[in-house]
């Protein structure tokens, strides 16, 4: 499981290219890294003293516009009524309701398009405290489970991978305690959506880390029915496809099965940009599984991966313009660079430049430590791949010394890397050679390394595919 995970893949790739230079590779761009440890604490203990009703309504409306279509696991009309009741009846004290309001408003602030609420982090602190206090309760309601799920969605966008995995695993236990995993306890479609959304987030986060997900015994809850404008069904459909990737078939049958899963994911046509990035991430994840079974990837699979990656980069650009900090804005460009390097074909190498450029754009836009490390790591992997190819060319040239008469009859070819002005196209060298960025080990590129990077020569090298199975 770990070898198939997004967290392990960059390290495995780097160790194959150069074990000495890549020994410190750890970054995998789990999200944009917008959160801090302070998100878990707050000086306020009262929602009404922290947040005005007008702000609560403003940012909750943003949540319902931009996130609710995919995460429709509670009734909006009931939420609006409860929100007004909370502010018109201050004596009302409902811990689960306050936690839900904090989660909805905090997510609305996060996705406000660059106009966040000043109290966003304090709201997250209240949400964290309120949900943490539910561990001591004798019984669990579906409102508590919903509050935990809102916490997971916010943390998936902002916090470190381990914190998200722990929170998503806890959410599954609250879902079980509320009985939402069994069909006979379901009251409406919102209950079904809550169970399936919690399940898919926990499974996907676990897969990213190569860890175990929470599997509830006796689960019988059916997927929610489709409603107009409801994207939850699309998300769940993709999740059910991802479950098919795990199989105990023989190698030949498994390879064919995984290739079929990848093509099904590739041909899936999502209705939103956020789900489109999840679709691309699924394509990349299935590829990582395929290469463990059979390193000889068919041409049509490579075509699908490269095509999905190019489309995803366009989506990332739109999300940057709209200030929508979905986690895959960071994750997909980074993982795409790794997969393109692993494919090691002229077609995949030709797509690296655009992937690196987009990763740089995301880094410049958000300028977080997580993104700076991701860009640095991706740049290191690209340079290690270049160095590997240059060394192979030298070895081939050594072999030709013993065939001098035949060599003299062949037309001369230029094998020396020359400047092609990559820096003039993207400015990548400025980022990767910044004094504020440190490189693993002693592998520290100079300013001229990216300025003189010849992509045409690099991409045109026709060498055998890298076989990663030997390091698994």
C-alpha cells in the first residue's frame, strides 16, 4: 500500500535516479499548506462574541455556493433556521450546532476568493475544541458526525497529512457511533451523503499516506439519490471506481483490470473543476498501481495520462484565478511531474515544462513553506533525471570508441547540452535558486543551471524506460 501512495512515490522515484542526492526527499504537496498549529487554539469560547450574525450569513452563503454541491450532507434550510435561532436566542446552547456553524463559516471564509474573515482561525479553533469535547459523550448524534466531517474538509485544505488522517479516522468512528453506516438507521438522503462523504475522504487520505482506512463492520447504507445540481453523486461514483483498484487477481488479469479502471477514470466527465482535479489524481494513482504490476505501460495508457495531466493544469490555472484553494491545486501538478518523469517517454518529457511552470505559479501565488518545498523537490527530481540521462549518454559514447571505423561513417550528432532559454519562458530558475531555498544534501544548483537548461535536448533523448520495481 505504501509503495502505491502519493507520499512515497517522489522518494521512490528520487532513490532510483540517485540514492545519495534524493535521500532527504519527503515533500509530496498534500495541500497548499495554508494552516498552522495555531488553528487548533483560540482565546474565545463563545461563538456569538466572536462572530456577528451578518458575517455568519455572508460566509455561510459562500459555503453553500462553492462547496455544498459536493458536500450536501445536511439540510440547508434547517441550517439557516438554526443559524437565525442561535443569534435571536442567545441562551440556546447547542455544542454541535455551534461546531457546525463554525465549520460552515470557516470554509466559506477559506473559499471567499481572497476576502477571508478576520476571525477564521479562531472559528477553526472553536470547531476543533467543540469536536474534541465530543469524545467524552456517552452518545453521538448525526450533528456531531457532521461537525467532525466539516472539520476534516477544512483540514484537508490546510493542515498536515497526519492530522487530517487522524481526524478523518475519528470521523468514521463518530459516523459508526451515530449508526449512519446502517441503512435501517437512515432518516434521509443527507444521512446517506454524510456516511459516504466521510468514507471516501478517509479512504482517499489513507491511500495518499499508504495507511489503513477505517472499514466499518456491517455497513449497509446505500449511496444517496441523485438530485439536480448535486455533485455528491459524482464524487461517490469516482470513489467507488477507486475501490476497484484493489484486487487480488493474477498479474495478467490485474494489469488488464487496472488499465480498464484508468481508462474509466480518464473518460469520466465531471461537472465541476474540483471533481475534475480529483479525477486526474485518481488517474495518477491508478498509474502508480499499474507500474508495480507491469512496468511496460501501453501507449494508449501513456496518452491518457498525459492528456489528463494537461487538462488538469488548465483547471489549476482557473482555480488560481478564482482563489479557490482546493488541495489538488498543489497535489496534482506536483504528482504529475513525478509521473511524467517515471513514464520517461518523449511525450511525457515534453509535458514536464508546463507542469513545472504551473507548480511554480502555484508556489508564487500562495508562497507557503509547503509549496516552496514541493517546487524545490520537483526541481531536484527533474535535474536528477537530466543528470541520469547525461551519464547514460557518456557511457554510450564510451562504447562507440571501440567502433571507430563505423563511427567515422556515421553523421556527426551533437550530444552536448546547450542553452535553450528555459528561464526566459518561465522564470523557474529565479525560484529554484533563491537563497531562501535549501537543497537536500550537497546538490545545490547554481543560477545558470535552470537558465541554461536545454529542454529540447533533454526531451529528445531516447533511452530505455526506468524500471522502478527493483526498489519496491
